[in-house]
C-alpha cells in the first residue's frame, strides 16, 4: 500500500475522478508525488522507466481535463503508460508490473476501462484514435479522442498513413494528436522564437480568431478560404516546422514545454474546444526528474529492480553470453571476413546486439527507425546489387514486415539473412512481444531456410550457414542465455537440412527444435529415449526421420512455438507424404496469446519444462515407466 505520509495527495487518488476534484493549483504537487512514486515502485519491480518519467505532467493534465474513461486516451508507445496506470486504479499494484498475474507492462483493454487500446508495438495510436473518432461521430457520441505518440513512434510509416487519412477526410474528424517529442528522435531542440510562437498558436485568442474566420469564410474549399489557409501556412512555415502537419490537414500547435503543467492546461483547454484534426507538439525529457535516467536515457529505458538512491549497478563477475551477444560478435567477425555484409535494424541497436557493429562498421550499419517494412525491403534492394544484408529483428517485430519478407525477399529468392531474436517464450513483456508464431509463419514461405539453434556454439554456426545460403534464410533464437556450450571462434557452417542425434535410445524419439533440446535430453536420459537436435525447421532431415520411423514406435516433437503449423506439423506432413503411419505427440505452446510472466513460469505452464515433457510422454505411453533402459550415448551425426 502507498505511504500516505510520503504521498498525501497521490494516496487519495484512486481514479481520475478523484484527481478532478482538486484545484488546478495542486496539480504540480500531484505530479511531483506521481514521479517520486513511479521511481520508487519501478525500483522495486523493474520495468519500463525513463519514458514514463517524461510524461508525468502530461498524464496528470490529460486525466484532469478530459472525462476519462468516457473520453478516450490512446497511448503510443505503451512504455509511456505507467503514470497513466497509477492514476487509473492500479496505483497499489504497479509494483507487480510484468510479473505473473500482475499489472501488464502496456495498456491492455481487459485490464482496465481506461486502457482504450492495447499497444505493445508502436505507432498504432493515430490509426486507432481515428477509428474511434469516426465510430463515435457516426454513433452521435461527442466524446473526445486523444492519441499520445512519442518515444520514436512517429518514425514509423503507419503513423504517417494515419495522419494523411485523418487530415484528408472531407468530414473532418475531431481528434487530437499529441506528439511527445522527447528528443530521442524526430526533431532537434527548438529555440526561443519557436517557443514564443508555440504560446501564440496555443492561445485562445488566436484560435478563436481562426475558428471565427472559418465560419465567416464558409466552405473550406472556396477560393477565399484556400487563400487564407495558404497565407497562414506560409506565415507559420517561416517560423516553425509546422508546415508539414498543416499541409496534411492538421492544425498545428506548439512546440510547448511538456513539463509545464499550467502551460499544458492552458493549451489543452483551448484545443479541447476545437473541431477537426489537431496536433499538439510538446517537448519533454525522457527520464525527467531522475538524474541518472536523464543522463542515460537508453540505459534507463527499461530496468531490473534497483535502489533509486544508488541507481542501476551492473552485475559483477564474468557475464554469461546471451544469444544476442553471440549474434553481435558473429556479425562483427563476419563483417571482417566479408566486406559485402550490411547490418540492418529497425530501431533495436541495443536490443538486437548491434552496438559494437555500429561502432566498428558504421558505414555498413543502418538503423532505419521503427520501420520494419522498410528494413526488409531495404535489405532486398541491397541484395539485388550483390550486397549481403543481415536484418537483426525481434520475432514479434518481424510480423510487421511479413508482406515484405514474402513479396520482396522470398519471391525473388534474394540473399537476405534474418537474425530473429526473442523467438519462442519471451516472458515479462507479454503477448505483444511473444515470439510464439514465427516458426509457423516462416515455415510456409517457399524456399525459406529456417533454423533453430540448440546452444550457443550452434547459433554461431547456423548464422554462418544462413549467411552463405543463396536465398532467404532465418536463424531464430531465444531471449537470454543458453545451456553454456563453449563457443568456437571460427565461421564454420553446418550442412543444410541435417539434424543431430544427441542420444540413441529406444521406443520413442524426441525431436526437439531449438531451445527445448536441453530439456529433451534430460527427459531422454530419464526414460531411455532417443533425442534428436533437429536444428532445421525447414528443410527437415528427411533421411534421418524416415530411418527413425522404422526403428521407433512413436515420435514426440518439441518446440517453443504454437503447435498449429509449427515445426511438429512439418514432421507430420513429411511422414504423411511418405505414407508413414506413426503416432506423434506434438508438444508446443498452446493456441493462446502468452500472458506476462517469467520465461520459466510460461514454459512450466505450457508443459515444456523437463517435468512437463516427461508427464505428457508418460500419459501418452504409460508403458515407458516399466520399459526404462540404461541410456546409450551416441556421437553426433
């Protein structure tokens, strides 16, 4: 529970209606308490941090002026939503964020009526808010709709598509877009002249004159109205970077200081009464109010639990390499060996392990911002001219570039390697960031080679294998660390479509893909079963599977992907095509979106830890309890 003595005002706010009972003069104090409470609570739980600190004042002002939840606030990106969650009834549970059965890390419709739109991926807010505004207008509702977009989200094409649509509609939608410019992207710092103009364009007097002029001139397409509109745009364009938004049909206001509550309230009161598409440009500081986060905005974007009085401290001792680290080292080593290599990321340099590559090979490093579609087709264009592009991308974000993967890369059989991080069970970020669909959506693409390494050394070798393959290839690896296999420093490859028998046993063969190989080995040892590290989801090792089918009573396929259409489905299809009838138990993720919890908890719930796998096998083949035989180790194929 919140400490009433430390947070006398915030402790009384259980919902925005409580906030709206306060006089405006107390809102700055509320914001100060909200920021302090956010620092304290995220320090205990970990989670997204710096972005939320930057919108404390904005969140307070919006919930004070707008009649939420009847009025709609659409947050984008969801990293910004922690202060919103604290003010909307989740204050005393915010310390459970990202934990099993705790508060979701992003807005989630079934968690709260104040979360009007679920968002984990960025740049969706304007489209969603426009849809809400249109639906409300058609239904005769006069509720307000506000999209808050920031933290780099305006770099995605989807945001601009929505702006173009909203600004070009004949029946102008009543929508306010707040561009939270925290200087992490989009624009550079603005000076005193533009601040002065921001105060002017946000004033009631100027906007009343503007609206009166609209009424006087009548039809917006009449010659006098068009002339006045062009004159206004020309006047503003000489002074501030507003012309682009005005040309797209939005009335631009700003930029203003997003940490100045009185200024925010004054401008928002004005904009709240205006009709048509409005865009408010605010300047904020990511990490505002916590000096270490202001100084290291990237490092404090998301944090593990820490002591706010000390700050985040790196762990001492030898660090076990993650799969992300392995990819980053491989990329630099391959770049040294091949000058044709190009590295591409959609705004995930740190997350995908490209920091060292960006420093050592800056001329071959391309961060395209939050533009996954562009990243994939950019790679296709490079490949057309003989370059060797490597697209480093999270599994969940590749979904956004799927059409380009199919249409621009695969149909043209271009040499593009996809290094897919966060495959399978990801954990605390929940369903929007889960990588549980990639084997299914990649396996169906013709001529695509799809690989899933079982350990660290194999990850490096399969990256080299995919890089040298002439055509589209993907290496899909999990979040975090592997089993601890020693990594060989070379750039060796593996034969495409060749699996590895890790253990020879009897009766049942466990066909494990990627991260589930260690658990399969453990169960194989217990029950005396054959264990195969499949390595390749596509193409499968046809010869080995047909050989094993002759000597075993059944197969168990194991994957950290949904069962529907996954790697196990590929095995069943191969056997059916060969006319082989053999019992198969498919173990994988359930036909459901993953909740937020730890990776270990999710694997256990899905029955994909060693205990769960053993239980499922014995349930299907109970006779194995009495058939256990001593294990026989076999050399790798």
